[in-house]
C-alpha cells in the first residue's frame, strides 16, 4: 500500500525471512561465517540460541543458500516429531526409498548407507533442527545417536540445533548430557542495540529500493529500541506500521507519533491502554486511507 509513496520496489519489513534482506550487523554476519566454518569442517553438533524473533530462521535460510553445493541439507521444522518417527522424517527429507513397514533398524541402516555414499563422493550432510527447544528429549537423543555415525577420520553427519533459551535449560537435564557433551560450538543471537537498529532499518529500506534521506532519525530509533527489545521481528512490525501511518497522513516524514501508534497496535505493546481503543484507532486510520484512495 505505502510502497510507491516512499519509492520502494518491494516490502522492506516483511517478517517472512528473505535472504536478500539479511543484515550482517549485530554480530549476525560473524555468526553466519562461524557456522559455515564449523559445518564445512565437520565440527559435530552446533547450537544456536536466541529469543523469539531474533533471526534464527533467517540464519538457517542463509546457510541453506550459501553453503557449498557439496553439502546436502535436511530441514526439520516440526519440533514435536516423536522419537520413533524422526529417523523416518530425516530419510524422507533425504528422499530415501524406505520399504513399507521398515523398522527403525532398517531405516538407520539406510541412513548410514546414504551417508557413507555421500562421504565417498566427497559430500556432506547437515541437519537443521528448528525450534529445538520444543523437541522431546527422547527425540533429541535419537538425533544424537546419528552423530555417532563416522569414519576413522570424520563425522558422516552434522547437526545444527536452532532454539530459544529454553533449549539451554533442556540440555542441562542429566538424561541428555551425552548430547550436551557433543556440542562443539554454541552461538547466541543477542538483541540489536540502538545504533545497530538504525543501521538495520536503513539497510532494509535500501535493499527494498529506497533512495531518499533516512526515514528513521535517532530520536525515533530510541523508541523503537525500547519497544522492540532489539528483536528483529518486532522491529519489522513497528517499522512497517509506522510507515503505513506516515503514508496515511500523506507525509514522507516518519514521526514519533507514528512509531508510538505502531507500537500500541502491536500485540507485544508495552503501553498500558485498552485494546479496543487501539484496534479502533488503526481501523479508522486504514478506513481513512481507503476512502481517500477511492
């Protein structure tokens, strides 16, 4: 709706991960480089922890995009998969032909054979596990057993666990200590700081085609920092709604009132105000825009 108004070619603040909008600031670029190094050098199990909306999925998408072609990736997005089903899920993602009614041992043999063939071809296989904090301990242990598959000199399978801070709590449990001891690298995605958020906003706008002066001055960025907690998903939501509010007033200047309105309209709002009034405010704003366009 507001994209032509600001000279944008595409949405700058969609929350769906788009690798063209990967921001390397806030230590994201350094973590990505370290992940690539760890995976390509066969470093066992790797863990990436960050709050909801901190950019874990974007990192995973970037890895799938930039890892060498010799690395075959498996993406497990369903954390609730049962331990007796996880091997079948991995085999399915690898497009292995599993006989009907094959038992667990048979599936494990097929996986090992596939991994050995890939190793003989000079290729690697890596499993990306999203939302690992929600995965049953028994399922994590089943995946850990796969990390035992190795030759005399290298692992046949790499595993990268992406999870919220609760993942660390799960890994402290005694029954999962064998997996914990296999983790060779741990990375944490910290919230963005105020100066990083300003760079992030400008980067996303430029990547979407914006060529004008900064839309979010320092005074406004401070409010976004406080309200978002430095989490990129929240930043995207606030920035998107603030631009919409500025467009509704037919101005190219984003003001503090636009940001505050955007924050109040968000589910994570820290402002104490009755929800119905906030929702009505946005509805009136959008109705006004629609009426003006008609």
